[in-house]
């Protein structure tokens, strides 16, 4: 059998993502394409883009987006690093959390369905209403957004630590209300910041790069969690989760206003 285990499937998926990233990095930038078209127009004396566009780019550019220069900027790298750490923390935590729910609270299919249904409903409320209200109320300024992100980092890390230690299912649901709210706030702020980093022509490509990087972290995270569980069944993955959220906290504390916030302020000034 080609892919008989989860590890083999995860490695194969990661390899495919890496190969895709290599091919995307080899694509010409929009500036290179425009300069090539201008040179061909001068040589051939033709004005139509159809006659001057490189033959290999006619179908290739439609299938794969052009390489995004905005993904290399400090604000994009900051958001990418923070989101990768959060994605890794989430998937590492899941390797021990589902088992803990079964062992501690005797979860079965019905209880798991109710739990994940509650998570989805709470996240929809957070992302659609509560996060927007809290951001408008407490994060209207650059410094306010940084402070709210710091608080969310503490809630995401500390909340998971508390949820894993408690023996009360009511406390678990209450804590995850806070965790989901914090996650909705972080995603809303980072999405808004990402939209200000790239030009409209590069924005879709930038979101694609971020999505690919998060998908890679989603593949690697469970593998790291499984490896750490061999060191210690609970404390190994849990300490890694807390460490990753501590990294996010440090990144926000030292870099958000310096990189992302400054760029956001500049973008707002251009639009006003």
C-alpha cells in the first residue's frame, strides 16, 4: 500500500506543499512580466498583450497565482509567524485533549458531537458579533490592538492549561467560551492587518501563502504532539503549547506596534 499510516500521509502531504512552494517561488513577479511585455512590444512593434505575453505564462498564471512579494515584508512575516505558532499549539493540544475528554469525562460520540457543536456555535458568535464589538470598544488604536492581542495570548495559553487541569465539565465549557472569543479577536485583527499589507492585486496571493503555511503547521503539529507524548504523555505536549503561546505573546509585545501597527497606520493615512 502506498500510504498505509498517518505518518506516511502527513509526510507526503508536507512534501507536496513544499514542492508547490518551490514552483510558486520560481514564478515571475508582476514587475518582471510587465517588463518582459514591454521589451517584446518594442522589438515586435505590437501592442496586444496576447502577442507579447510569454507562451508558458498563458496557462500557468491561470492555474497557479504569481509569487507574492508582500509575503516577504516584515508585517507579513510577523503575522505568518504568529499564526504558525498558534496553529501548532492548537494541533499539539488536540493530541491530548480529545483523549482527556474521554478519560476524564467519559465522552462518547454524543458528547463529542455536543462539544464540537458548541465550539462551532460559539466561534460563529465570536467571529460575527462579539469580536467586532470588543475590537471597536477596546482596540480602536494601534496600542489598544496590541494590548488586546497580548490579553488574548494569555487567555489562549492559560485557558487551555486550566481546561486540561479541571475536573468540571461546566468549567471546561466556560473556559472555552473565553478561548473561542480570544481566538475570534486574534483572527479578526490579523485578517484586517493582512488586508492592509498587500496591494489589491497581491492580496489574494498573500492570503493563499498564509493559508498554505498554516496548513503545513496543521500537518506538522499532530506529529510533534505525538513525539512529545512519548517524552511525557501529558506534560510534554502541554508545555509545548504553553511555550508556543509565550512566543506569540513575545512577538506581539516586541513587534506588533513596530511592524504591523506602523504599516496599518500608514495605510489608514493613505485612504483618508
